[in-house]
C-alpha cells in the first residue's frame, strides 16, 4: 500500500505544502501500557510499565513502579522479575526453550494483566551479499545489501529485521522491516535492503533477523500503520493488544540471527 | 404483490372507449442528428397531457381523434409547434435546431426551459447535465469533468480535494451505480481520483438519480449515474478537440450513411508526468505517470424499425518508476444494442454488455521480475421494453442477467523468493426483472410505481469459508462449477408521486428499496485501483438501501427563478467495515477481515436556481447526517461516517459579459470530514504511538474554496470556432487540510505535533478548445 502513497505524493508534490497546526484534542483516561521482551540471545526478560498521557504533553510517559511481575515457562514454572526502577522490571540469565510458549503476568493496583508469546525456532541468516545499483527512483548510485535465508517449509514464519549502518542501529518501531512467508513459504529468500539512501564503499552493515510470534508480527504491523507520518488507513485504531484486561502493549519472546558485511 | 398487480390491471383498463390514434416518431438535434433524450412533447389544448422521449429519442403519444397543436421542446433548442389533424396513426420525426448565434445560445438555453417541466414532471427531480451547459464552470487543471459538476448539486458530496469520486445522500462511494452506455464502470477515476474516466467530448448527457430510482436500474444501494455517449454526427464530418496543460483531446465524427448512421471516436491523453520533470526532487524525475482513454461508438438504422449501436470505452492509467516498478489499471466496456420498434406503441431494446476492470503491478526486471494481477469481468444481457399503453400510462418492463467473474489476484514471475500464487476465481450470476408504470391520474397527479426482483447466485467453481467471531477460518467447503454456494433474492419496490398544486409549484414524494450484491473493499484514504470488488457470499450479505424522500418545487417570476427543497431519510443494512490491520490484497480469506453493521442518513436539501438572463447559476445547501453502527467498532456505539459533513454549500454563478466573454465562479463550503484523532499517546520501543478512543470522533477543519473561470469565445472563422478557457482553482489560496497526521517533532523527539498537508493552493490553468463547423 505504501507504494500508492508514493504515487499520490508524486502526483501532488508539485502543489502540496505542509505545516504544523494546533488541534484541540480530548484527554482520555490514562491506560496501562506494558512493553515486554524476552530476548533469547542474552537470556534477559525486560518489562516496562507506564501510563498513557495526553497527546501533546511534552514529558516522557509516567512510569509505574511497585508491580509484581512474573514470567511462566511452558512447564508452568513462574519466575519473578526484579523492579529496577523507572517502571522497569528485569530478569537475567533466564535460559530459553525454543518452540515453547511463555506467559507473563503483571499485578498492579489490584489488577492482573497477562499475555503469552511463542518463542519460535530461530531461522538463521546466510551471509549477506551486496550489489551495486546505478540508482533507481531518484536514489543516486550506490550499494544495497541482500538479506538471505532459507524459509522453513510447511510452517508459518514471521520475521523482524533491523539494519545498522556503521554501528548506528535503526531500532525504532517505524524502522522495523517486517516480513512473513505468506507468499514465500519454503523458499530461499533474497531480499534487497537499504536505509534512506544506498550504501557507499567502506560502510559496515549489520543485520539482525528476529524470528517472532505471529501476534507480534500483527502488532508491529498495526503499530507501523498508525505511527509516524505514514498513516495509511482511513480510520486508524489501536492495535489489538497482546495483553488482557484492557492494557495496551505487547510481549515478544524472540530469538535472532546476525550477519555483518563491509562494502568493499 | 397480488394487490399491486390487481391495482395495476384495474388502472390500466380504465379508459377503453373513444377511437384513439397514435403519434410516434423520434426527436433529434438538427445540427448533428443526435437523438434527444428527455425532450418534451406537450399537447397545447390539453392540460397535463404529453410525453418525453426515451434514451433513443423515441416517443409515442396516443390521443382521441381530433385537432391538436403539439409542442416539441428540449433544453438549448428552439421549440417547435405543429398542428395536426388526428384521424389515423401518424409518424412525426422532429429535428430541433439551435438558435442562430452564440449570443442567443445563453438566452435560448433558458428560453427552452422557460416552461415549467420541473414542476409538472412525474417522479422526483433528476439532476441532469450535458457537457455544453457546464463548459464555462472553472475546474482544476482546466479539465472539465461532469462528475465534478455533479458534486456542486445538493446531496452529492465530493470524496475529497480535487476528487471525482462522490457520496450521494450519506451513502458510500461504492453505492453509486455508474453506467456508461448501460455498461457498469467499476472504477470511474483516473490518477487516484483526480479525474473521472468520462471524457466530456464524447458524452451526450449525464443523469443522476438520488431518490425515486426507476425500477429499470438495480445493483447499487444509493444512487444511479447514467452517462450516455454521443452517437456522432450523422449529417456531416466533424472534428473538435482541446489542448490543456495536463491533457489533450481529439474527437472525430462522421455519418456512415447520411441520416442513417454515424460514428464517433474520441481520445484523450494526459501528460501529468511532464510536470514531474520540473520537480526539484530527484526521485520524481524517473516517474512516468499518465492516463489515456478512448471512446468509440457507431450506430446504423436498418429500415424504419431497427437500429443497431455499438459502443466501447477503453481507458488505462500507467505509473512507472524507472524499469523496476509499475502499476497500470483501467476499465474496458463494450455495448451492443438493438432498438426495435415492435409497433407504434411498443419499443424494444436488447443490450449485450461486456465490462471489465483490472489492475496489474510489475516489480523488478529480467529474471527477478514478478507481477500481480487482479480483475473483474462481466457479461451482461438486458432486454427492456417500453409500452406506451395510452396517454395516461407508460409501461416499462424487462429482464437482466449478469455473469460476474472475479479474479482476486495472481502473483506470477520467476523470482525465486516468491511462490506463484493464484487466488481462485469467483463466479456469480446476478438477475433482475422489473415492471414499472408511469401514470397520470387526472390533471394534477402523476405516479410512477414499479417493482424490481433481484437475485444473486454466488456459485462454483469455488470454495466457501466459514469464520469464527475473530475472523479465523473454522471450515471450508468446495463447490462444483455452476453449483450454487449461496442464493440471495429480494423485491425492490420503487414508488414516486408528484402532485401539481399549480403551474408554479408542486410536491413530490418517493420511496425506493435497492439491493447491492457487489461490494468494493477499500480501507485507504484515497481511491485506489486496488480497491477490489467482491461478491455477496455466505459471509457477506447484500447491502440494502431504503429511502423515503419528499420535495417541494416552486418557480418564480415567469420561471426565471426556481427553488426546491427536499428531505430524505435513508437506512442502510449490511454495511461493511474492516478489522484492524485487514489484509485486503492477495488474501483468499478476505471475508474473515470484514465486519458488518448498519447505517442511516437523513438530511434537507435546498436548491435555488436562476435560469434566465445574463447571470445564471445556482446556490445549493445541504444539511445532513450520515451515521454507522457496528458491533465491533467503537464499542458498538453509533459513529459518524467519514462523509458526515453537516453543512455543505455550493454557489455557482455564470455571467455572460458579452458575445465574446463568459465569466464564471464557484464557491464551496463544507463541514470538515469526521475523522479519528488520538486522545493520548504512549511509547513503544522509544517511539510515540497515538492512542485512539473513538471512531471518527473529531472533525477536519471546515473546507472552503473559490474558483474562477473566464472563457473567451474567439472570433468565428468560416469553418471553425474556438475558445480559450482560463481558470483559477482555489482563488484565495485557502490552505484546506487534505490530511492531518500526528507525529514526533523531528527537531525534538520528546515532543509530538500535528501536521496538516494541503494539496492545492491556487492552481491556474489554461485550455484551448476548437471545433470544425
């Protein structure tokens, strides 16, 4: 769909203009937001608890301490996370079991919120390649890299790729490169990637490919549709939360694979 | 049902006494032989006795033996009075001529309508335009567009800035049946809606029915836009065209055999992409972006009773970014028609229509190239009869069958990353049968009543899926070719009545029910070629629109001024919306992404027109609401539809300064669209995410704009007339909001801001038009 917005902007670029305006917005009642990641790579669970704020408020979100937070593995064994302040809760050295489902619970102010996430098997990246391009669609000449992996056949797979150029990681949710195998199940996948402009000789490119749960793929895809300026839908709405009891946010248990290439 | 038939028979058998004879024939434009549709034939001696021509210029009037004076007239032409002595059946073919010179055109246009047809006609008022009558109205990029002129009338709202899409009386954009020579047009816009597919050089006229829809039309819930192509000059060769900043046009027409047959061929090509070359942005220099369309039509008269028409439309948009990416889309329609006069009172029309729309993406080049294709294709057979029973009753009845083939998508190519995916085609048969009578009861009451039966057979070859509450597949069943998967049917009553209070004022009421079996899936803000049409199925029920409307019409000062007020209430059943993150493209189970609800719309429309003098034009005001209720959206609470614009005003003024110059101006104001804005925010991975509370709970800023146009009719040459049109869109450069987005402040990521995008500020354009005489 984004390509259609490109088309629209191509039509209108000659005439259009943008400006920042004042909009009078209502303030909704604050709601609980839970952001939780279980990163198999470093065996760490990190959870952030906060509240929504009014839209134009310049301060950072108000964080919530004093919650009781647990992670429960596939055998039903609960392990508590430790509050480290600033609304954050952490558990380290928590050994992952792939292809099993984890559950998290958060008890705050008398309400228990829970969510589950599958920790999928890792799909390994093959070594990256890079290619020269004489330039297309206004991008000057340069290099793009190829993300290469073999999609496992017969199972639905969901991916999240994060690129870094010379150590600067593009890890904002709007920069996530989402992928699934709806159209490429079981195939060797080669996907050209670049950031804003094509790469130059001497650039070091790091690629992280996360294998994620379907729910998280949906969640990030919906977040991307409403975050940033590329609002693609006529009637935006909140992404379907992974948490129950009306909390916003997600819980992602994921493994990853990394590759690096230097363009010579 | 039985009651209706009984009453009909009773009414039909009313008058079988005195000896009666029939006057029948055709009415044409004397200059080019074009048929006149909706031209009026009145009997001077009798009150409320007369008829109008049908779409093929045919009329039939049956009167008692005697002497009469018949008045033949049509907008923009000199009317004729003919005395007849009716002692047997008479055939009378009439050609009306244009007034002598240009100066008179404006006056005559008016003159012809000095009579009060708007007051005395039966049925609700039809909004009707021909391209000539609107040629001076200013338009964006100088490309006159009859669909945009329709948007200046009450009850019709634009789909957005510069957009040819529209909403009628609170209905959806896919609820308008848009017909081009009886062929449904599935995507009536070019360049994402900035132009309609209708090339005004090839068009005879456009009629919009927003209530009291006649029973011969079916298939959409809200309105009918009936576009008729010109037949071509059957007197002599003609050429006309125009050069504009963004597109150019050329039309050729000529008789095949003089007064027996003619053809017309009209082409248009845009070159919008040339502007992109001027752009500062490097990425736009490689862009190719254009559309073209071709209208062609031929007709031939075999003897006195038979006439055959063949017409076609072919149009395409193309968008390319270098060699690596392209989209192209377009409509193709073909119509073959056979008019046959069974006898002087009985007119038959048989139509075979082929209609299709498709879009295609191509990505990559060489070995890695792959493409995506999707289409809808129809075969449509129609049989319509008109029976002029007597001068109080005109019967219309007919049958219709449409075979639809939907190809929702196919991904093909040699790129090893992607599997070839071909979504299964889906098939349906849409059936219709109708009967309608236009009846005069005494001298003051006219009633048009009819009934349409519609049926829809969604059938194999195919797979029917079942979904749970959350849209996940829970089962499926395969069906054989032609095996019915789901059959829907419905009766659609259509009634309208007008009561003539005096020759200056009348009241009209109407009720209509319409079934809609095809649905267009669109969840983006602008109209897009990828907005797929899907059939009703076991999951998707047909949309149903019910509307009651009432109007009062008054003419003042010798019919110079007209004022009318209409109120309506419309209810819409089985409306469609989408789940969060719905995947509408290349999805076999797209029906799992849909949610269903209902809607209602109501409003008041006021129209004031000045039809005579140097200054003509109209003021239109609409006060209306359009609301929707979905169990799964907005917690089940009713919310405003996007097009719920409460106030909507259009002012159109045309001033003929002198023989050479015509000045025109439009001013538009409407309440901002209902829209969803955030009522809070939160952080995900260090990015602020808007938090929404209610659907369409906010409003865009109010929209207003003024356009100005000046047409200079340059000195006529012997064989040549030409004019120059200069127009300015958005004269006072109002910054209307096209979108408002909420995003992080790029200078300070801890802050969020609202950013308004304005599309068009003050766009001047110039168009040169010519015509061989």
